[in-house]
C-alpha cells in the first residue's frame, strides 16, 4: 500500500497547495453532537436524501420548505397518527415531488425513527453511540431496518447528518485501488467493504484525521481535478 502521506501530497499538488487542500476538507465532525439532534430533523434529512437519490439535488433543496409543510415538520409520532387519506393525498400534493414509493418511505422511516428512538432515547443518541470505525455496519443497519436507506443513500445520509463518514465515490475507490487495496471497481461485496473499512481505520489511527477528511483527500488525489466553484456544491466545500 502507498502511504497516506503520499496520497495527501498528490491531492495538495492537484489543488494548489496544502492550504487550499485544507480549505476544501470542511470542519471536523463530532459524532457525539448527534445525540442532541431531534428525531424530526433526523427524519427530515432521511427524506431529503431519499428524494434526492436519482434526482437533481438543487430542485429538492428549493422545494424543501414545501416538503416540511406537507409532511408536518417530519414529526415521527404525528405522522404515524395520520389516516390513510393523508398519505394518499400527498401523491397529488404540488408542494413536493410526487413519487409514491418515496412518499411511502417517509411513513416507513417515521416508524423506524420512532422505534429506534424509543429503544435508545433518540435516534441521534443511537447514531452518536455507534462505533466510528464501523460505518459498514451502520449503513447495513440503515439499509436493513429503514426504507430506501442502504448503499449510497445511507452514506450521504450520515454525511448530511454530520456523522463522520466516507463516501464510496468512483474517485475514492479509484484512489484506494491505485494505492494498492485489492478491491473491485464497484465496491458492493461484504468482503470489499470490509477491506475499505479496515484500511480507513488504519489510516485514521495513523494520521489522526477524521474519516470525512480521509475520504475527501482520497477523492481529490485522482480523477477529474474539479475547480473550487464545482466543489462548492458539496457539503463543506469538499469533494467525494
């Protein structure tokens, strides 16, 4: 394996130096802070990521005030008390993107959030207590117990919530393969995911960097060298 310092230096050279690279990494996340995030904000973020999947993110962001109103502020218990007519009518509500399957996922995830919250005190506390070195396990849990929260959507959900996460983008996978990690071009198997997690755990211990910074440095070390303006569309100005 190439050393992570070699990868970091290459990313810095591509972006115009150490200071520029550092400015693109974003703040260091604090998983413990998620314990204070209320369940309605968790469910809102879940819904936003689900509706954004396969869609133009900018359009979803522009319409989000309408989503908040249509889904009653994403209060899980309030949503779970709504009659069938409420959910049926949402399929023709112009305030939101009228996708019946994704509307259904909000209802299912309201039940998911409420169930986990009852068991752990809040969904945020559940996330805060999950080991930071086991993103693979957390995304698998979200995919199994939530609705439409597996794979990339689960990864982006954690990123948007502020959990210290990495995104298995094409550039990140290419950088890992270039560094010598024996994984396929499309990381989908449990074995490949475990290899990625183990390598990132090793680099996190070696460098003291959070996973989000490891992820972004890897992505910026290879592939298209995007401008700062292009990177502005990503959370924190980083690239994955």
